[in-house]
């Protein structure tokens, strides 16, 4: 048991208490951020005349050595330390002696951990955004390839009107685009440095907080020392954005699972992204899509967990906040993994164009266009709606579709029908005449592609990597 605070205690910590309290098993994940923050801190301390140049140099060298040794595996982070901060400080003192004891001057573990978690999360915001951007690029490519892959569009999971695969993919493009922008926004809002807040009330040392903030790539220092050590809003925002990403992935997965089923056969998931059954030899299951859909729950769980943790704790730091880490780390890793796997599945998936088009042809997806045709011939829309309703009923009874009826049969239902009805309700016309921006018609889609290509090229990650 190695602790930083034995002085005022007369008894050893109970072993179970020690284990319950310790965080090293999970906060070791940000040992690099802890060291990066400490280096910035001592560089500032020296600039302010609080440490000598030699002390600073020794500490920086010691910290850099620890980082390298942990990285290359010669130094192991073991459970004998309470947390990562204790581990680094104890190792530093072992390495460089007396000067190491000055590292923690003008600092508390409260602002230290606030900084570490923020640095770690900030990098993760970028990593997740990179994955989202790659998925957007994949979607854009699929959209370019499938401008004329017709398929049914659904409402209530009932066939509604025909669209294209590009248009359907485009819906997800917009969702993930908003996710990307949410991450950008979170990055901007969280990018203020808590270091120098001390335990809660700042410090009497003449720290230059603006300087440490700039060394660590922050916009500036946070402006209230109590808020600095008590704030986890940025993590809540991030977990909320991650939950929304998972919600989008999960909907997409649900559709792919349906489309991949024998009933739909719109797509075939590649063998490399499917699994078999131990008993049924014929099976090829969409497990990856199901797992992504399933893992959505644990990411929501992380969000609800931290919201609940934070709701009742008085200012400023409380140990409850140590609970911000494990589930958040798990959520970040889960989302990055799901985004990458989902993209791989999408890129290797086969789209059955003929099956999709055939499906779009039946189910009366052209009924609205048939009504619009009558409107074009002067029939008021409400009357046209009624006429086409009767026409659909007639087709259902005869087990046929609108475009398969003869002109005589059509005229019997309404004398307004003429030969040009067949072209007006063809699958191609139904899609290609929908040309308002955001609609599936090719010319409209091309403009959307142009704008979205521009969005991707502008990016927001270029200076962040
Ligand atoms: N392991 C702690 C955490 O994650 C570090 C801060 C400890 N501060 C304290 N006053 N005990 O929150």
C-alpha cells in the first residue's frame, strides 16, 4: 500500500478499504496524460521562480523516463499504488530523489485528475470524430455509386414511396454529419484547463495558469477554481454524443439485419462479417450488426450512470467523481470499435439492386404519383386520392399492380386516364421527378453530394490530429 497522505493517520488503512478506494486499476489508462500535465506544471513552476532550473530539468527528465519505461514495458504499473498520480510521484522520487518531492507544489490531485481526465477525453473526442469522418466518406462513396439503385422507402415499415439506396444512405450521412458537428462543438466548449485550481480554492503560489493552459493546447484556463475540480459536464456531453452515435448505428444495424434476412434479401453481409450456427449448418448470421445494436445499451448506461453520480454531490470535489472513469472509458472504446467494424461491414456488403428495384415496383409505391397524375389532368387532389384508392383496391382484388392494368380497365375507374399514365407511374419517373433539394431524384442528389463533399473536405479535424 503506497499512499501520498499517511501523515495525520495513526492506523493503517483497512485492506478492503484500500482496495475499495484505489483507482490504479483503471486510471493507469491515462498515465501519459498525467505525465504530460506534470511536465507542463513544472515548466510553469520554474518560469515563475518556484522551482530552480535544475529541479525542473531533473523532474522533466525523470517524468519522461517513467513515460518511456512504462511504454516499452520495463516499468510496470502495479496495484501497490493507490492511483496513477501516486505511482508517478513515487517513481519520480525513487529516480531523482529530493527534487521529485517538489513536483506537487501548488497542485492537488483534484485539479490533477480533472486535467488528466480532460486531456484523455479531449483526445478521445478527436479519435471518435476521426472514425465518424471515415464512416461519412464510406457513405458518400456508396451514395455516388447508388444514385439509380431504386428501392422502396417505408413509413410504419410499410412500403410508401420509391427512393434510391443513395437517398437512404444519405439519411444516415446527415445523422453522422450532425454527430461530427456535435463532437466539434464539445471539443470547443471543453477546451479550458483546470490545472492550478488546486484542491478547490486555487493556491497561494504565483502560478501562471494562462501559461500552463497554453502549454497543454487549451484555449485558456477555467475561470472558477471550484467549478474546475467539480465539473464533469464535458464528459456528460461527450457520452451523450456517443449515445446518439450508437443510436444512429443501432437503427442502421436494425435495417441491415432486416435487409439481410431471407424475407428481404436487399443485401448480403460478407462472410468475413458474419458468423455461423453450431447446430444449423445453413445459417449465416448478422452477429456484428446485432452486437453493435446490443452494445448501444452499455453506452447509454455510461451516460445515465454519470448523470446520476453528479446529480447530488455538493461542491467541490467528492470521491463519487472517481466513478466517472470506468464506464466512460468502456463507452469510448466501445463506440470506436463499433464505428470501425460497422464501416468494414458496410464496405464489404453486397447490395442486390434487382431485388431492391423489384420490391420498389410492388406494394403500390407509385400510388401517390398516380394521384398526382390525375391532379395534372385537372382532378382536385382529394378526388384523385379517392379514385386511386379504389384503383388500388381493384388491383388487390385482381392481385396485380397499377402499371399492369390495361388502359380500358383504367378508364373504367376514371375516364381521365390516358396512355401517358404508364410513364407517369413508372419506377424511374416516380423517383427522378422528385427534384426538390433533399429528395431522391438524381439531379437533386447530385447537388446534395456536392455540398456534402465540400463538408467533408473542409473537415474540422485537420489541425487536431
Ligand atoms: N482517484 C481520484 C479520482 O479519480 C483522484 C483524486 C483524488 N482526490 C482526493 N481528494 N482523494 O477522482
